[in-house]
C-alpha cells in the first residue's frame, strides 16, 4: 500500500483521484477559527470510523455543537461493512451497514437517474465502503450517503479498522498537545512532536483519505526547549517577569546595596544559579526600565533605589 | 444506530475469551465435512465452522460472523468469501489491537 506524502495545505476533500461526490457538499474555509460554532469549522477530510465511534459521538452530541470524536468536529466519515435492509423507494434509497461494531442506517435522496445507477450494484450481504455526511437534527442523527462502492480486496477491511485506530491515536495526541500548550509549563520540553507529515492511505480502488491533518499544525511548535525556555526575555510572559523580579531583588538586597560599586554579574549568577545569558537578559531589561545602572564597568551593576 | 450486538475480532486464541459471544474471524478453508467447514485461523489454529458456507472453495479465506460455542468452534450466522489473497498477519495484529488498546472503538 502506498503512503504518499502531501503538503498540509493541499489536503482537501477532493484530493486524489477517483472521488467526486454527486451531491453538493459544504466546502468551508480551512483557516476558520476552531472556536467558531457552526459547520464552517468542520474538519474537511474523511475520517475512518467505526459505527461504535459514531454512536458514542452521538451520545454526547449537543444541539448547539457539532458531532465530535475525540474533541474533533466531524462531518464526512468512512464506514465499511456488510449491507443489510436495502430499500429502494422512488424518492430515496436507504440501507443499513453492519461493520461488526454496530449497525447504522444511510440514506440517499434520488435526484436523478445517476443516483439510482450508482447504487444499483449494492446488494444485501455485500461488503461496501461508504462515505457519508453526518448531521444531527433535533436529537436525531442522519447519515447522508455521498458514495457507496463494493469492495474487491478484503485486505481493505483490515486496513480500514487499522486506520480507525490510527486516526484515534492522532486525535488523542492533538488533544494532549492542546492541553499542554495551554499550560505553558515545564512539560513543553518533555513533549515529543507528533509525526511531521500527514500520512494518507491509498486504497485499491484509487481513493485517498486523510487522517486528521490538524495534528501537523502542532509539529513546528516544539523546538528544542527546556524548562528555562519559559523564562525567555523575548516572550515577556509572566514567567519571564518572575525571573526579572528575582534578579532585581538580588540587587535591591540591603546587604548588596552597601557595596559602592554594586554587584558583579558573576555574583548574581552564583546566587541565583540561572544561566548567564538569562541573567544578562534580565540585567538588560532592568537597565532599560531604570531599576539598575552600571557602575565601574559593564560587569558591575547597582540598584537605583536607595533604602 | 444499534450497537447492541457487536461481533468481536478474534483469532483462535482470543476466541476462547468470548465463549458464547458474537465473534468474527477469518479462516483459510482446509476442507468441508458435511455441514461444517474446517479452517485454519490467522494464528494457525484449527477451527470448525458449523453451518459454514460450503460454497467457499478450499484454500480461499472465509470470514465467519457467528457465536463462539466451543474453544475451537463457531456457529456461523454470516460467511463471506474473502478470496485467495488475504494478509493473515495484518488481521492477526488487528485482532490484538481490537481487544487491547483500541477496545473502546469496537466494543
């Protein structure tokens, strides 16, 4: 099986050969903020899922939010299983898919003859690969069929479920990263970046599916940082201010104020045990704002306050 | 949606943990014996499929969904011919994942 590497920006619902839905689907702005509600912020790839995952997502589905799996808003899913209860009516075709984890009903409105002919080969007892759009409405969930194709190579059955597990891992990892970033803690240094490039799975019938590409958005956020990165002068966050205060306290210590020439930088380093470059950053900042000033040379500084 | 009767992915070894439960597995057909099909599981154990589809040719792989009614026996509900080209090691790995780390996705 091939795993072509795609640039994150090129991932879209219509990437790859052999897949074009006959029913119009919503294509949203991929740069939409994830905090916006509504269908414009939905993940635009196809997520392989089991029926059990859909059922769990539906159980925690709220009227004003989207269906979520592992915190990811989902819309288009891929399900693979046995067809049962196919019913062809004038206005629509519906059938149930049993993938071994549960049964789910899919519906396809008949707009023209192409819809009927597309679904004609699908018969009860057959393994099919289904792409569908999940929508929740008034406490019910509707699965609108985008495409349904019979399967030729049954290794794809195994691959589909492995992809479900893989996608589950990716979305869990993204959630872990989100929580850690919000904390800005020492754990940043210990977190390893997720996989650098999104992996795509090609199937024997030429379709491609993208696992959650949003995971790659975090890959560049983890340069080699340690605990002390939180004290970077350039970040100017609350942790940086804490270090500047510590350095200032050393200069303002009454025992140090007695020295006519102030303190040598090395004395400050020895007292606090913080690396030299960080101390120098703090001293530069304190000089800029006027709390300390240099005395006999550029290595000696004294507090401007006289207690 | 109905998730009331899932079929667990099993191989010969894992099936022993799900006696009396609905399971699914893939066997390679070895021979037909009257109303039963004898097959080799993906972890090289011999399983007997009662009520198995005798239409699946020998050496083809057959997926069986049914009730595990013995340590090496399944009472089949649905049988599917998976052809002659099937990767048993991947399926075996999937059985372990589906009953281990990713059980919540399946059961």
